[in-house]
C-alpha cells in the first residue's frame, strides 16, 4: 500500500489537474481497497480500465496492475513537467523569442 500512496502523492505534486487536497485524503486512507477506489475515481484512467481494476478478485493482482499504471502516469507527468520547464527556460533565455537556429546555422 505504501508504494501506491507514494506514487499517487508524487503524481499529485506534478500534475496540475489534480487538486492538492487529494494528497491529504490519500495520506489518511488506511485500507488498500479504499485507496484503489479513491485513486481510480480521481485519475484520468479510461472507464474500461477503471472497471477492470475495480473488478479484480485478488487485491494483490489489482495492486500490482495499479502500481504499473501509476508508474506510467508518473513518468508521463514527470516528462511533461521537464519539457515545460525546458521550454520556459529557453523562452526566458531568449527574452521570449523562440530560437530559429538550425544545425545548418552552426556548421562551418
């Protein structure tokens, strides 16, 4: 359960679409089933995938599948955040003017 909470909290920190109050709720959920239900209802999982996760007979199997999903979502949001930071840094260093240079400009 700890890894699900940890991944969920990391995603909340970097995903601007999830309310920061969700981290408070996640920290206070002690039951794995409730945790999975809460995360499913508050993430951008396809409805069919939510249904599959919620219907799994084995909590251990559901936990592993859900951990895999959260890991992918964390990598996605982390990559997106890094790209946004690089774009912002590039924009600031160019005074807001996008760079028009190409490899041909630098080859002499």
